[in-house]
C-alpha cells in the first residue's frame, strides 16, 4: 500500500496519530486521554455550524451578532520601508438599528456595526488604521495599549475627513478602541467602540474563540441611564439564538464591558466555571470562578469547557441589566467520537 509523504516523512491521519500517541502514553481507548492529547498537540478545533440563519436583521447592514461573535479582522498586509504593515480600514457612520420589535435607534457605528470590527494582530506588528469619518459629528479612534502621543486619538476628525493612526501593536493582551470626543459617554453609548486583540508571540492553545462585548443603549438620550442592554449590539439576540459550542471543547471568550452610566457589570455562566486571564496579560490563569465583575472598559480572557450537553444561560447578575436585554445561552452539542 502506498503512503503519502511530506518532507520525507509519512503522513498519518489525525485519528491514527492520536491512536499511536495514546498507546505510547498507556491510555489507549481513553476519552479523557483523547481530549488531553488533542490539547497538547494544539490540533485545530471544530466550529459548530449555524443551522438556522437569522434574516430578521438583514435590512440593517453589519448587524448579525452571530457573525460578530467569531469574526476577527486581521487587516491587509502592506509594506513600508521593507517592513510589513497590518492595515485596517474603519469608517464612522450613522446606522439605523432595530433593537427589538418596538425600538429603532440611530447608532453611531464603526463600519456600520455595533460593536465595531474586532481587530487582531500579533505583538510587535506594525499597525496602520485608516479612519474616515462619514458622519456629520466629529469623531476619533483612541486605542488602549502603548503608543506615541500623536497616535492617541483625541483630536476630532470632522465630517468627510480622514486620518491615519500608525503604531506598533503592544503589549500583548486584550485591548479596545473607542471614540474619544466629548462627551465621551455619549459617543460610546451610541456605539463607537470595538475590541483590539494583540496575540502573544507564543501562541495560546487552540480553542473555539469568540467575542462578547457588553453594551448599553440610552434610547431616550437623557445621558443618565440605559433603557436597553446587549451582548454584541442587539438585545436578547443570544437568548433567542443560543451560541452553539461543542461538548468538552475549549472555549476562549474575549469579554469586554462598554456600558456607560452603570458603575460596573458582572458576567456569570450557568453550570460551569471559567479560568480568568486578566486583561489577557497573562499566559496562565489567575482565578477560577463562575462570575466576574468589570468596570467600564475592563476586559478579560475567560476559558472553559462544558462537560455536559444542554443549554446554559449566561448573563450579568445585575438582574435589571439582564432583564433589559443582556441575556444569552450556550447550546452545548454532543461531539461525535
């Protein structure tokens, strides 16, 4: 029987590789052993298919929270003075958004979505963000992280004006970006924010990675409180459309609180615990719990696996925030052997 070869080595199937490795570990036939070895080998993860397409928001460009959940923008690679540059295009817009069956709201958005695109790079990458303001109000983009003062994004960019933010992506961790034009709480509250992930050079283990950004909507615009809340832009979306994940597969959740007018918000998952990597600035977890509290702009990486199939809620433990739209579910799917 012929064999395929790569670089003069025979190519084994993944199943055969697992079998051979497990035999060497003396745990042949062990499901736990398969899971442990899969993690050690850093094998690719499987992303569950979205079986039911939600078309209810198709008239509002960009607003599909299920796409935002696992969509990472790595930019376009260009070159400057022989050095590769990761280039991103971001526009500020006004986007009419249907928050629920009764409420429409004119969001201020980046690239016609709330939150804006999740930008992603590796520590040390050169970043260039080309920002075009297509709104009548002045806006800017302020990045969290380390950068020169002239790239701090506090200068207003007027209607139909462009600017470029360019800096090195550092330090590794979970960061964010948002408009920094006064009143900042109003600009953020209307939707001008997004996540900026800077991966460490040493890769983290493979996982089903997803983004949840908690936001609030001051729909009566009194600048005092929020009438609605949401994960990834639309109230109660993941309550109506649970997030599919596989049983016993590692989930890496990048979570960020961008609620204005509330001092803090918690995040809790049902039926499980998660490991916490504060601000994504550690390679090892510092805490294991089932609830964490965050102030505005605070963020963490959370990791967990669900050992049992079924549906499990996630939400803040401030009930009024959960009841006004910040509620979701994980649908844990049994994984075929």
